[in-house]
């Protein structure tokens, strides 16, 4: 069991999916319903935690940014937010163009008609507030702390953030593989698992290609601003890229990202400022994945979607990404409330969303941290002109 806990989250998710598909054909209905019961309880617990995650993570993040809102901080935040929003639109237009032909050919249009098995019992855990109330509360309190400089209230929310982050690390993330195992066990038992897996395989290649395109575009823009070869600049960031592939954490990759950014000629002061900040607020690769996975799932179940709906989602997602903790899978956990409130995804769709996202989590993280180097180059150039 201890060795299993030491495995990367991606490995545990893959094992959960394989076991769920493999055992779904052989386990008796009673055993399957045991895991369906666990999923029902875990889903209720997750819905209860979502508003707390929003308040606990976004409130201190906004108060931190507002408190030290200097010129370079403001510029860096605007660039990071703009890039995250751009990546969301890039993902939407690409996914809505390519995914219909990929997913339509896999016969998954009946996923919405899955007949879920009944749990033995349920435990209702209603959230304290709904998602939108939590968002408004986080923005209001966070800005209020920043404006008034309330150290006591800020300390309280910083401690609350630690509680929420620890809950994610200790309770949610370790139990996610069991939750995903239960989902695929049930889908296999009802005959839907292979259709969903076909969609996974179809869209992962497209999402990876979008990540590469986004990185090349980011460094072409940065290279044009600093008048240097963009591909050489991107090559110098490869240590950070491959480190992030292994850690799946922007925070854990900061030392390597910082060193790679310095190798690109960014001044030490700017690199030391931009890299840690962007590790928190610049998650363009994560936003790209979340939007693409959302489009794929909506196509799978036949849900209508349009540019207006996704515009609302993308602009809010850019803000939500500021709150993503530096743990593997943190971005999807921070965004789960927005996904639920804007798209109306039920518990099963949220579980599939988590599974797809985590299966390519390291590639999104690698895109995030590598893009941080491009922002550092731009900020260094802006600072040098002053």
C-alpha cells in the first residue's frame, strides 16, 4: 500500500482505469454496487468541498496580488491572464472544429443514456453555499483584505487556505483513483467504458499538439519583442519542460524554471520575481486542457455549447486558475466549481473530466512553466526600457 502511495498520481489513475475496465466484466453486481456507494458518498463530499475550495484558495490569492500591486506585478498579471484567456479560446475553436469528427465516429452519443447502478445507501452532504456565492465572497473578501490591509483577517484566510490545500492533498487526491476506478467499473458493467476510452485516445493527441503550438507562439512573440531567436529561447527552457513532466507541479519546478530563465539572459531580479509569481497565476496550458476536455465531454453526451457560453467560462477560468494550488491536479480541483455552475456537469461527468485531465496533467504543467519563461523575457524587456 505504501509503495502504491508513492506512485505518481497519473500512474495511479491509469491503474484505476485499467482495473476498472478489466474487473467490470467479472465482478458480481453486489461488489460493483459497493464502489457505486463509495462514489455516491465521495461525490457528495466533493460537492460540499467545492465552495470551500473556491473561498479558501481564491480569497488569499486575490489579497496577495492586490496588496503588492506594483507596476510590474500589474503588467505581469495582465499578460498572464491574457495568455490564459487566449489559450482558452485557442482550445475552444480548435476543439469545436476537430473533435466532432473524432468523437462522432466513436459511437459515444449514447453516453448520456447510461443507466447508473443504484448505491446501497446515500449520504447527503449539502454545501454551505452555492458556487456563485462562493466566488462573489472570495472576490469581495479578497479585495477587501487587500484594500484595508487587514493582517488579522488575512492570516485567518491564509490558515484556511492551508486547511483546504491539505484536504486536497490528503483526502481528495489520494481518493481520486478509487473514485475513477468506481466510475470505470460501473461504465464497464453497463457497457460504456470502451466508448469513453476511444474518446480519450482520440483527443489526447490534439491537446498535446495545441500545447506545442501555444509554446511556439509564445516564444515567437517573446523573441520578436527581445529581438532573439525564439527557438533557441524555447530550447533553453527544455530542462524546465521535462522537469515539469516528471513532477506535474509548477511549484516544484520553480528552481529549474528559474535557472532556465536565467540562461535565457533574463536579469536575476526579474526572473526571481516573475517565475514564482507565474507559477501561481499563469496556467495557460491547464486552461487549454480544461476547455478541450469540456468540449469533448459535451460532445459525448450531446450537450449544446456555443461561443457565448464558453466565453463566460474562459474569462472566469482565467481568474480561477490564480487559485490553483501547486499540487498535481490542483487546477482541475480549483476549476471544478466553475465547470459545475456554468456547464451543469453531473457527478459522473465531473469524474470523467478529472480522469481525462489528470491523464495529461504533466503536459499541461510543462506548458505552464515553459510559458513562464516567455513572460519573464517580456517583463525584463519592459523593465529595461524604463
